[in-house]
């Protein structure tokens, strides 16, 4: 009966009506790990990975397998926490002319109006598992190094074709995302780690990933920055 009535009731739902989940690493001060916070998620601990729409949590040590489909870099203008509702003031694309900034003592790029710009790398992915789903991973500050490493891994892939070596699409391979503890003179936190698993062997997954990549590329799906949440005060980790 379900199959006979497949698709009924969703005819008017477009991409604008859907929430693209974020995958993020939980930290010591994330509201999801605080039992007294309204956003608390049962079983959530620092170092775990969470899907912000379903609240599904993953063991950061074991990691999750994903297929990367699209990459985008933006500069996002924010007000300091406590001065806004957490929404970005303005979003600049990587190729835009950026306003002048000055690096402050907290390692933030300050604008003349007092706001700051945050270099943000967005990785659109398909999360693998029993029920594959699409998601967005936002990397900034110290995590930009991880993003660059991942991009280098994808760019470095070469395969032999009938006309010689070629670089396959990013959604041709699976990567494992896990979390590791990081630290510097400002503190200790959990961040991403990326490792290549191997090529996609399931045609259904490949087709799903390719379709998602095409939708993002056409602008049908956008990277809408997640609201700023309270983390270590004044630190840009």
C-alpha cells in the first residue's frame, strides 16, 4: 500500500521547505552535552558528531563514512555574541572584493564597523548508512587546515582511463570523518579528521551523490550558515 501511494502528500514540498542538516563536532560547552540546557541530547558527549536536524549522534572515535559532493568557501560577517541573534550580517563569496580587516588579539579579522569576518569552508556530503542522507559540514578557524587536507586528497585522486590519467569526481570516493582532540596555547578542543576509505561501489549511492552535487551546483541548495552558538568566550578555535 505504501508503495502504491508513493510520493503522495509531498508534491508541494520544494528545497526551500527542507532543512539541510549540519554535521558538527560536539565540544565541552556545546548545549547538546549540557543536561540542564533545552538543547540537550541524551547520550551526547564532547567529541561526538551530531546531525543537527535529526539529533542523531555518532561516536567520534569510530567516525562516519561520507561521500563529498561539492565544496564552497565563503567569508561570513558576524557580530560578536551578545550583540545579535546569531544570524550572519552578510555573506561574501570567495571571489568577492572583501572589505579591509585588522587582525585583533583574539585572532579575528575585524571590520571597521566592529564586526568580524570568518573564513568558512562548506563541504556538502552524503552520509552513508542504512538510510543515506545529505548534510553540510562547515569548517572554520583551526578546522580550515583539515578542509585543505581533504581538498588536497580529493584533488590528488587519479584514475586510468581510455585517454590516460584523469581526476574523478569528488563523489566517486568515500571518506571517513572522525574526531580527534586538538590543542594550542589557547586551549583544547575536538576537531575533524579525514581519511580516504575507497571508491563508491553502489550505483544508487553514486546516482544520489551526483544528483545532490548537481542541485548544489545549480544553486538549488545553499549553504546557510548555522547560527552562532556560545563556545569559549573570545576564542577563535
